[in-house]
């Protein structure tokens, strides 16, 4: 892993089902465990609500993870050190002729 150093390990969770009312719910099927990752809080973004004009602070998180892990949008990452759970919003894989590029993720904290 060049250019970054893991700050934690994560468990990758995936899956969705429905509850008794037919509403979608996440199921925590473990895809990977002990994945080295770097999770860093980003500068909060401000956005206005269209209804009442209030401004909310939206906190985002940047994550780097190695190239050998197959991730999908809406996967969840559980930080094994803190227990915090994040959802994957954006996955970026920078171009690299050798094909061994770390993935850059944009996360949103769930808990």
C-alpha cells in the first residue's frame, strides 16, 4: 500500500431484506473482515433545507481501502476499532496502468 497508512480495520457488510410491513431493512451479512482502511472526517458541508431555510451541517468521511476488495455502493463499513458504521456513497478507483490502485470512498456515518 503506497501513499497512505491504515488507521483502522473494517468489516464490510452487505445485504437488504424487507420487514413485516414490506419496508426495506439492512441485513448485516459479512463480506470481509479485518480489512485495513483509513477513515478521515472531511470538512463539513453546509446545505439549506428548502422547507424552512435552515442550514444543516453534513459531515462526510473519506476512506481509502486496498484494491483487492470488491465494494459496492450502499455497502456498510463497521470500524472494528470504534464500532461506528458508515455507508458507502461513492467509490472512485483512480486510473493506473498496472491496475493496482487503492479505492477512494466517500462515506456517510450511520451510527
